[in-house]
C-alpha cells in the first residue's frame, strides 16, 4: 500500500519499498540461515564504524531488542561497575535521559550541562577531568541532539576522555550511518545507535559498537536481565549469532536490506551529502518564506532542523502540521522551552525533490495565512 505521507522526522522515518518488502518472509530464530545473516550484519556494522581495517578485530557489535533508549539503558546499566561514576555532558533531552537512566539504576553521576542551543564547553570537561580524583570512570555524550539538531564535538571530548583514562560512551542514535565519523579515530569505547535512523531500517532494535577490551571487563556489571549487554554479546559470539531472547526477525531482515542500500548509495559519505543537500535546500527555501532557524549554521547538523515560529502572523503549529500532513508531509513539534519551534527531519528515503514539494506546500500555507 502506498504511504499517504512522507515522514520528515528523526525516526521512525520513511523507508524504501524494498526495505518494507524484506519483511514479508518469516524466519526462525534458531535457524542457521538466519543466524549467519546476523553474524555478517555484525561484521558489516564494524566495517562501517571502524576506519582502519587493521583495527576492526579490536571491535565488535551487539544487537539489542527495543528502541534506541533500550540500547542506551543497556550500555549504561552494563558497563559501569558498582563503584563507577558517569560524567554526562548534556545539552538536550537525550543527554538528560542518560542522567535519568543512571539515576534510576543507582549509578553515581556528574553532569556538565549547557543550554540546548550551545555546544558542550570543552574546557569545562578538561577542568573537571583534570581535577578528578579517579572518581569518574566513564564519560557520555549525545553526538547529534535531535532536541534541536545541534551537533556536538565528540572528537574533542573523546580526546580529553582518553587523556584522563576514562571510558567513552557516545549516543550516536541520529548520526551513525549519516554523518562520517569512526569510533577508533574518536576514541569511543561504546557507540549506540538504532535500526530506524540514518541507515533507514524500521524500529525494533538498537545496536552497539564496542571496543572488545572494554566490553570484556563488564562481566557481572549488568543491572538488568534482558538488557545485559555483555551476556547478549557473549551469546551472539558463542552461538553464532543467536540472541538471548526472541529476535525481531522481520526488523533485522529489513535492516540488512537497508545496509545493502546504504552501500549501493555510496556509503556514509554519499548519504551525508544527500542529507546535507536536503538540509541546505530546506533552510534556504524556508528562509525565503519567513522561517528562521533556531541554531546558527556552524552548530547545525543535517539530520533535523529546528525553525522558530514566524513573528509576522498568528502562527499555529497545529494548523500548520495538519495542512502539511494533508498535503503529504509529516513534520515534528519543537522540544525546547526557551523558544517556540518546530522541527523538520532531512533523513530517511527523502531527496531534494521531496524538499521542493514540501516548500511548495509551505508557500501555499503562508499565502493563505
């Protein structure tokens, strides 16, 4: 069935017909045919994430049932020892969510907070870690905060974390597969993403790229049975791709097709260029229609773009949303308290000509106000 609208959101997002078609076959979780697909997928994820071929044996991937937040909780709850302390660098809702997860799991935390429209202050990170008396064990940050679309400087944070001997956790939920970076170059020990983001699969599982030497030390740390990342990894390693509990087979098969399509497109650099072309066209066109971006260009990711409500009219996002939806485009509400905003995603099976179509709809809406 043809979709009634295009999802211009940060995920779930619009997928290709071939990704959806991949879910039409049923698979057995115990079957060798299925589990061999899992093992290849795990290797392919490491290939995308690690730049140096000689370093790829140092990393592994773990798949975890559930949404991206399940995977984040799995990592936080599985890699910190009982006497660990997590330094969270927060400038949006998803940094705050890591703090909330740690609090519920009774993990000691330290926070460096910034405004939602500002990057993390790298000097503050250096100062705190320099003064730290071996209390902080792990540092965590969100790469692309879809609260606003801001992109954080994970390379600088990773360099400082490694300088002071801390394990580095990166929530790359909305950037992995769409923004070029490599875990080995950034110094990431645990990178977290999800099936239904830049790789353009469907919701159902999260994924973790882990440095083996860091993961191997986590045995017995888990605060949850089903979200025990170490045990999930060990089972996949020892039983040839077997999941500990029921695997989302249809979702996995769709993701494998999405990985093939990423490669066919030209890999992460090519996908980044498409997302950037979408974003650049969107910002230019919306600007000509009286919509200003929340963030300056130097802080903005190409993943999702926040726009301020226009000041030259009585603007109702609900009316705007319904108008756009009826014309075939689903947008996203704002998520910050400091300004009235809405967001438009640039990822998924979305191309510059789709942005042209959206801009024509926005123009008609503005003319009718």
